[in-house]
């Protein structure tokens, strides 16, 4: 063992061997770091093992062991007669990686962006307990070759919840665990593409990510307008007739971002259309848990399990970082089920088991109850602040979810307001971000209140008002 620290230059790299670990391991680690950090570059020669051993005061065996391990990893090349060099195609150095990494966007102090739940109130203790339960109770079957459609315990927990909270009666076997709604959409769109579909009717405006992943899987988005009753089903049927599209992606319970619930007559019209064309309705049920002024609307899937695929995730109730969602394919569209389980693998089984434990022991329900009360209070405080700082501007989409739509004075450029708000450390989304067709519509901002510290809410709105005033 090296008894203290030894430093030697190898080419341009200072190799440090610290005490406390076998010397050949220390040398290997130090050389690897030198390559990764770009201090030794591809093609650089390393000293002959005998010379380096002498320099370091170690046996030659130590050096040949370290070189041998790095050659096996592909970091070094050893050719007879040519000595040992850093491999020409060695790993990207950390410096190179840093150069291509996207800059990290600092989160603004006043986050009025939509879509992020309150991260300060994650049920961390309950999650730790759930992880413990998962680790303690995982069976060999859970740990080796788990079902790619998800572990049975989580599929069952999800099926149970969907029955109680969304009136969706589904066998656990029909639930597919995904990495989230976007992953569910990717899988479904790929399956439908493989079955010959080439387009998808999408709400305009809508969340870009889901239509983008559908497009990436080969389904061309066809925009359909939205009004205060949700997606315009007459326009949808017309667009379907024009384009031959037989898949529709919608947010019936809470249109994103407008905030409308799909009117009952339109729900029926949508189902009628899907049945008449052998089509599929994909229901993005993204924030069904948060309803304030009205009774929760049952999922569209409850009305037509034959034609409706349901997408959901933990992204709004817990955080996107959980990376867990679900997909229930329509009962009567075999093509929509084909290969769902093999397109991407399920989340790690231990993580799924922990989610199952969280959902099953009531901690998740308690979290949802207190989150709902918190968001309801915060929404009321937001309305008071908007009335104080931006009196008279229309606020819509209030009855559910984690955001509202704030109409701006006519003629104001919503993008400019967002930019001016950003200068004041406030994040708010111009409504244009979600639109597809470049129609002239009243300027608006989508204002989220999920991840805003209560004590900062009034200040956030005051700053936003200053941005609106500057842009007016
Ligand atoms: C409309 C909509 N659907 C779904 C989601 C959730 O997507 P995922 O589960 O992929 O995080 C979001 C999240 O922002 C959303 O805004």
C-alpha cells in the first residue's frame, strides 16, 4: 500500500497516488481521470512500464496491472513495438462533454409557469417508507426479468385507483406501466403507425410535447380548434373527413391549456365518431386529481372503453422526476395494444414496487387531499393578487388543475410580456407557445400556481403587472 501521497508527471498529466488503496488501483484511477479530463489526449504516449515503475518507486507489476486494466476498458492502446498510448477513440473527455452540454437554466425566483406541482410538499417520508417496503418485499420474480408491461402490484394499484377516482373499470392486466404520459403516447403512436395510421387529430392549442412525440413516431398532427366547451367536435369530424385521420388526442376532463371540460354532447359526439370510423381516442388525463369548483368529470374512457385509450402519470400529483405513468389501451382496437410492452422498457421494478406501496397504503391519498386544499387556497390568493395588480383582466380555466389563463389587454404582445416578466425574474408562458395554427387570437398568458411559494405570490403578480404595464 502507498503510505502517503505520491505525485508524478506522466506526459502532461500529474498522476496522484494516494494511500489507502492498492497502488495499482490508485494508479489506474489516476490515469483514467487524466484521460477523462483531457490531460492525457488520444495518441499521447505513456512511459514504458519499467520507467514509470522506477519513477513512482513501485514494482513493474503495479504499472502493468494498471495499464492492462485501462487497455481492457479501451482507454489505452498497447501495440507490440509501439508502446502504450491513449486510445485514439477514447471516451469523450469531461471538457468535451461540458462543451456540448446545454446550459442549465436557473429556475426563476417567481415561477408562474404551468405544469409543475408543489415540489416543497412531496410526501418524502411516505416515499422513503414505500421504498423500504419495496426493497424488503421484492420477490425473485420482481427482481429478475420483470414483466415489461409493469409489475403486477403496481398495475393492480393503478387499476384500483382508476376504478375509484375515474370510474374506469379495467383489469390490472390491461394496464401498462410507462415512464409517463409522453412515453405512453410514444408507445401508442408507434403501435398505431405500425397498423397503418399516419395522422392524429390534436387540440389547438395543446401541450406541444405529446403532439411532438406522436409526430416523431410517424403520426402527423392535424390541428382542431378548441373553445370554452373543449375541442370542437364538428371541426374534428370535418378535419378527419378531410385528412382520413382516425386517431384523436384530447384532454376531455380539463383541456390544456384553455381549462374547459369537454361538454357532454361533445363527449358523445367524439365517441360516436370514433366508433363510426374504427378510430381511437387518446385521452390525456393529466391532472384529473385537482378539481375545485365542480365535481370531478369521469374519464371519457369510462364512457367508451372500446375506443378510448387512457394516459396518466404521477407527474402532476408527485413530480415528473418519478417517471411513472400508465396507459390503458382501448379494448376493441387490437392494433393499439400490439407491441406496447416492447417499445421501451418499464421503469425499474423496485421503483414500481415503491410506487405501488405508496398508492396502496393511503399515504398517496392523504398527500392528494392536502395538495388539493393547498392548491385551492393558492388559487384563491392568486385571484386576489390578480384583482389587486391587474384589475379587470379576464381569468379563465379556474375550476381545475394548476394553472389559469390570463387575458391581456387587446393589442399587447404576449411574447413581449413574457420576456419583460423574465427580466423581473418571473416565468409565465405566452399562450402562443401552445397554439399550432397562426390564428389571430386575443393575447393571453398561461399562469401556473403549482410550484409557487405562497409568500411570494403577491410579489410575483406585482412583477407580472409591471411587465404588462411596460408592454402596454
Ligand atoms: C397536458 C399535459 N399532459 C401530460 C403531462 C404529463 O406528461 P408526463 O407524464 O410525460 O410528464 C403534462 C405535463 O406537463 C401536461 O401538461
